[in-house]
C-alpha cells in the first residue's frame, strides 16, 4: 500500500498528477491512497491513479489503520510537521526531501510539477512532468463552447479587480462570444457582480466539482487568476489566459508548449501570497493585455 500525503487544495492536487501517474506505473499492483481534503474526490478520481481518498483537514494525525504502510510519500512539503505525521505510521519505506528524510534537498526555484517528479526520480521512480492530463469527468457541460471568466481566488493577493474582469467579459461578448462567469459558492457575490457589469451569464455556486471540470474541459477559453481552475484548463488542454500576482508562472504556470498565455508585471511583484490586497504584479496587468491575449487564442482556435 502506497500512501501520499498532500492535504492541500485543487491546484496542489493537479500539479501532483504526473507524480501520481508515476507511482501507479511503478507499483501497478499496489493500492495507492491519497490523503487530502474530501471535497477533492471528484477530481482525484479523474487522475486514474488513486484507489482511495484518505480524508484529512490540514496537517492532522492520519488513521491508525494506516500504520505499517509499505511506502509513505511526503508530497505536502518539507516541513517537520508533515514528516512527523507520516513517521508516526512507521512506514516500511519513506519518500521525501532531505533533511527530514533521505532524499534530494528542497529547492524553491522549481515548478511544482517538476518538484514532485524530481523527488520520485531521485528515489528510483521514473516520472514525466508532461503526464498532467485528466480523464473527462463523464458529465455534461452546462455551457459547452463558452468562454469562461473566473474572477475568484483563495486570497486577495491573487484576485484581479472585479471591474477589470467585467471589462474583459464585455469585450469578449462584444466580439460575439458566449461568456460565462464561474466560481464556487463563496465566490458567488463576486461572480454575480462581474456578470451584472458585463451582461455575461453566471454559473457560480451551481457547478459541483465534476461539473466544473466538464465546463472547463469543453470550454473555448478560460480567463482566470492563478487558482485551481487554471490547472484544470492545463489538464484538459483548454486555451487559457492566466494572471499571476505574488507567485510567478515559472513555479505554478501552465506548460509553455500549451495553448496558454500567462500575464504578470514581474518587476512589481511584492510576493506575499496571503495578503488581502492584490499583488502589484497582478495590478500591473491591464484589461487591454488580457483582451488581446484572449482574442489571439480564440482567433487561433477559430482558425484551427
């Protein structure tokens, strides 16, 4: 039995998909367990690489039934708490970073997909960072072929102003596109404001995670900040324009070879991902830049 600890959010799961695929390929006859927040279950199933979700809420002790697991993989980080939680299970083999466990030293300058593939490769498990795609969720999209605008993000530092998202949505609607504003239930007021100011449709709060995945998989384009939905666009090779603030695309961005454009004002970056107000690197991105990037991708898609 292989246990992976990564008790984080949607984007964190999606950048770990290549590593999960590598673990499945290396141990095809072993059960792979993934410890994370329960709401991620619909997307976890789409990786095709995990047999069971172990529900955890942050870094809390794991169930005693996992004691003596064959392999424990620390993909949560390199801090002492995650290491201690896994050590408490007395796994037969440990895969993680030094100095807590034997393994490669942690590096801050790696893309997250590369980080976890590098970790596994150092432990003798071949891993390909390009193996990031997901299975289709198998449910119908409520707006196939739509252009999606997603204004929300977990922290204010990553939220581009609502009025700018609305201006982008208006411009895309004026160009004849069906524009839909998305978001989770907690983001509904923000999404409804963007929809009201732009005339776009709003599905915020009405798309369970598997439906959201289908919506993005079958969309013509996604415009969003650096948040989980951007990684869904990567996973389905849906064209995207992604706006970056406190953390740059070199660490969390889509593949350079995909149908994606990343925008940021890097020289203005403050770099605090947990701040309440937008990072200056995000505010440095203009409406005109976003509309131009979106139009370019849509025109290319139209020509193809």
